[in-house]
C-alpha cells in the first residue's frame, strides 16, 4: 500500500492537520470501504424526526401560553395547561431521541476504531511471537 494520500484526500491540502500513520491508515481503510449512510440511514432519520418533534413541542407550548393568557374561563386555561404539558412531554421525548441517535452514531464510529486497533495489536503480537 502506498504512503501517498489519494488525490482527493482532504488531509493532503496545505495546512491540513497530519494524523499519525495508524490513524491515517484507518481513515483510508474506512474511505476504501465506501460506506455511506444510504437512503435508509436510521440515525439521520431519527435525528431529523427528533428535531421536528421538538419544534412541534415548542409551537404547542407557545400556543398554549398565548391562548391561556387570553382566556378568562378556567376550563379553557386548564385545557391549555394540558396542552402545555403535552408539549413538555414531546420536548423531553425529542431530546431523548436526539441524544440516543447522536450517541448511536458516535458509538458506531468508536466501535469500528476499537476493532481496527485491536486487530493491529493482535497483528503486532503475532509478529512478535513469530520472530521469537
């Protein structure tokens, strides 16, 4: 394998941060796999859905506040309190979903990196045993 970076490699740009040789090799191997999220990337879809649900929750809470502040009938105010609580529950669910999907993506990256580093460590041990 050549040590020269591919021509479309962003790390080859002037002033780019140079990684260690093992990290550069890891990055090249991941790029060679050609993995993309594809069209059915559940993390990306989950993140977008979480942001959308959070936006809906914020709108619900604003509507509940405006309507309840203008209402004179206590029953209308109670209805708006229930709507505001629904908005809070939706917002909490959206935040939990956002964190879940963001962490899933992050953990997947680190799992791939951990497997790669363990493979390299095993190769070094095997080479050392063969030499002795």
